[in-house]
């Protein structure tokens, strides 16, 4: 308040002479449009308060803010935007007031119900227009009308000027909001850790949100990311449309990720994957999505909602045109680990009906998920079936049956549609059969006892000589599964193979069935052992596998039944073939066989010695007999322990040379002689041990003595009782108790 030292008293009034106040001086200057003079006067007062060494109270500080705001809005109304922004910031204007003049940037940040505290004098002198565009248009009309034709809106010069002024207005707003954000950080209000009022929070939200819009519109990507990486109060729904409009998809993803909006975030990535949107800042959206979902699925606070989100987008990725492999791996990782059954004996709960069957529930989930995968990608469904069997150890017969049929259909597809696959496989089968035949050279007498070199099993030959390809891996995988599992319908699988190959084999009747090895495995599952041996020997020419089938049963790691492919061979094939390592230790229990090794070896010997007319005509009688002789000789030498000499001699063809039996008979005689000598040695050892026992017990019995009694009267009953007593006395004498002493030489001593 200014003081007056001069008072003038009149008849009807009192007048005083006082100096003009700062506010009145500013108001007078602004009314005369002397904005620069008003600004200089305000700056002078500001320097006095800062550097004058005087105590500034709240009223003086608010007075200076009022002055700056009045000057700022005066400049704003006259389109002096750069000066307006400077003075409004110095006056501490609420950013929401300035943003309200930019409706295209304001959006829904300010509503009609929002209230902002302002100086009444400032509010009275604010531009009456509703937007900055209207302020510019009114200023152009005021300055240039009616000098431009046809009017100020349509004249080319004013149109260009309007664009320049709009750019200047937005630049001023951006600079003003930057300063507000910097001031907030310096005041310690931007860290997010302090409690702020709702009014201040709305102010911060307006500043940050409008800045994001300005950065997106002007393509200031670096400034945009810098803002996103700092603590902020951005209203995501407000900036989403403008970010999409300007292609700032990665910035939008960061906002969704910070807000925890998983669905919208994944939806943006999905559009980037399909190519609907593109952003250079997202180099590989598939990897980004998979990584995010994996981390989401591995969070400590993981919930069922996260698992559902992961499965939903994993199924979306499994589409053939997207990323089926990554989608399948993501889906597998989202499933909970299978429950391991403990070896301890479980105690049944009294109220067992109330306990849910988690195994049945998990199996139902597997079936439902499998149906959804099949609708999206049938190929991925086959891989998921393999995951259920290999990793989750699913024991459902339906799952195993479906996988078996899928594997067979895959093989048939390769045979029907693959370029040269059928010819290649048939050539491999023919080459293997011919190699076993060519090795059957005439067996000389001197070499009868010499062990011949054993060829490879067919599966080893096929795996080692066939070039690596999807068809080769599919057949080997199919063979390993058919051998390992016993939970599929063998008859149905066998019927599918025979029906698929029926037409081809009818055309090419001179050839052996192309999938004979698969049929041998299926026959072994059915317990048709003679059919297994005939298929291996006659169709495949694999005597090695046939002999192993007869001799090996329930070995380490076997599944309880006869195996066409041994467990050890399965592991070797899985180890050496790319993509089959998961089948290395797969063992699924089946029914145990009841036939003995001796019966199977005898059966194999009969198969070797039988000659079909068709085989004679196709391979030649001499060659076929030589092959049979070689096979019989090898079988007799390797499995002769399971054969009876008399049975072999009776079934041996009379036209065959006897030297084939020399090694077998010699070994049989040696075994018989060995058993006889072993029996004699055992008998003599037992006899020696008995004499040793007699030697030890004789001295004991001699010390104990014996009792001699005369026959007593009483008939037969007395004799039987005495005999019983005598027997009991003998038992007692051998016990640890001392028997009564008896002098058997008393008569001699008395003499």
C-alpha cells in the first residue's frame, strides 16, 4: 500500500496525492499496448525481489505472478506466442489453462466440471476465443481486413501466415510444458514416491500427456522415448490414437507395458507381426512377444489369468503363416510341470470321493488344448502330441492312438507325395535284402566252425545310409514309437498301413511290402511271433533282428515284452539322428510275453529251413538255399544253447551238407559233457561235505553213549510207548542239555 503525505480537504470530499502502484502502472501500459515497457517493469520488480535483499511476503510474490500472467495473456491475444509463453511461465500459470486453448491437444483432459484457481483480474482479460486458431483468425482480421481479397481466411498470404502462427503457438506450448516438467523435477515432485494432491496430479497428467502428443506429431522420437523412460503421469487412452496415427507403435507398446495392459500390448505386437503396422524400432516383434509372454509366465506372482493369456497368444502364433515353432514352445512352457508319482505307498483318504482327480483333469485339459491346436495348425498338433507323450508321460490310450495314426498318415503322405521317397526306400530295402543274400556264399567244410561276420540290423542300415531328410526322421520316429508304446490299438494301425499300401503292392506285387519292418513290430505287439519272424526273415531279410527277438527279453530298460528293436539300439538311433534325442529313454509298459526263448529259437529255425516256391523263383534256388544255410549255421552257433540236438537233426533237410551241424553238435556235446562233469564234481563235493559232518558228529555221539533195555511186559502198546520214549531220549541227547549218565561197562568193573 502506498502512503500519502498530502491531504486536500474539501467541502464535500477528501483528496490525497499518492504514487501509482506497480499493478496500476502495468495495467495502464497494457491498455496503451506498451507490452515491452510493462515487461521491463515486471522484470525490474522481479530482480528487486530476488537480488534486492528484501524480505518478500506472499502478497508481493502473488502480485508479481499476477503481473506476468496479465502480460502473458496480452501477448497471447496479440499472437506474440514466444513472449507469451515466457511471461506465463514466470507468472506460474496452471498449464491446464494454456492447454485449454488447444482443443486438438486437450482431448478429454479438461471437462466443463473442472475448476482451476486463477486471479480474477487475469480471468477478466483472458482472450475470449475458445481456441488458438480463433485467436489467430481474429488477429488476422483485425490487422489485415478489409485489405485482402476475397477475405482473410481464403487469401493465400494469410493462409500461409496462419500456418506459421499455428506452428509458433505449438512450439510455445511445447517449450512452456518442458519448463513446467523441469520445474517439477527440481521441486522433487516427479519421482512418484511423494504424495501429491489430486489437483497437482491432474496438472502433471496434462503436462506429460500433451507433451507426448506434441512429440508424436512433430516426430521427435528421441524426446518421446526420454519422456517415457522417466517417471511420468501420461494418460494412455489420450495418447493412444495420436501415437497410432503417427506410427509410434513402439512408444505405445512401452506405455502399455508400463501400465500392465497385457491385452492391448499383445494386440499391437500382433499387428506388427502380421504386417498391418510397421515400426523400425521393433525389429523382431515375434521374439519380443515370445520373450514378454515367457517372462509373464515365469513371474513369481503368476496367476491363472497369465496362463490363459499365454495360451491364447501361443495358439495365435501357431498359425502356419506366423511363428508355429515359437508358438508351440511358448505353449509348452506355459503348461504346469507333470506331477511325479512317488514310489512310497500312498494312504487313501477316508473321504476319497471329495478329493479331485487331478490326473483326469489334466488329461481333459490336454484333449481340449489339442483340439484347439488342431484347428489352427495340424502339423503343430502332431508336435504337441509328441510333447504329451515324451515330456508329460501321458498314458492315455486315446492320445497314443491318435499319435500313432498321425505318424502313419505322415509316412503315407511322404510315400504318395514325396519326390522319389518311395523309390529310395524301396531301393534301400532291396539293397539290404540283396546284401544279406550276397553274403551267403557256399560254406566250406573248413569254415563250418568259423563265425561269420554279422550284418547290421535293418533299422541301423536305414539310419546310416539314408540321407537326412524329414521323411527319414519321420519313419525312424514312427518305428521308435511303435516299439516303445503299447497303448495304441495295434489292429487299427496295422489295418491303416495295409489299406494304404494295398493299391501300390497290388501294382508292384513282385516287391516285398515297403513297410514290412513296421508290420513286424505290430505283429510282435499282437503276440504273433511266427509272423514276426517270417516278416523279418522273408520280407526284410533281417536275420539279426529276428535272432535278437528270440534271445533278448526283459533286458535293462525294456518294456516287458519282446522287442524287434532292442532298447540299446533305440538309444543309438535316437542319439545319432537329429531331432530324435527325446526318444532316447522312452519306455512305456506293455503286456509281458509268455513264450520262452527256446520255443522262439526253434520257431526261427523252422522259418529259416522253410522255402517258399515264390522265393525260389524270385531269388534262385541255389542262392536261396545258400542264404538259408548261412542263417541256420549262424543261428545254431549263436543260439544253440536253446536247441535240442535231436530236434535239430530231425528237421535238418537231408540235402544239406552235414558240416553245417558240426560246430553245433560239437558245442552241444561239450555242453553235455561239461554238465556231466559239473554234476560229478558237485556230487563229490557234497559227499566230501557229508563225510566232514560225520567226522565232527561221531566224537559227540560217542561221548553221549547209548541205552540198552530189555523188553518189558505189556504187549504191543508198551513196546510202542517205549519206542517213542527211546526216540525222545535220542532227541534229547542231541540237545544242549546234559543227559543222565549211564555206565555201560558196570558188569566188567564189578568182576
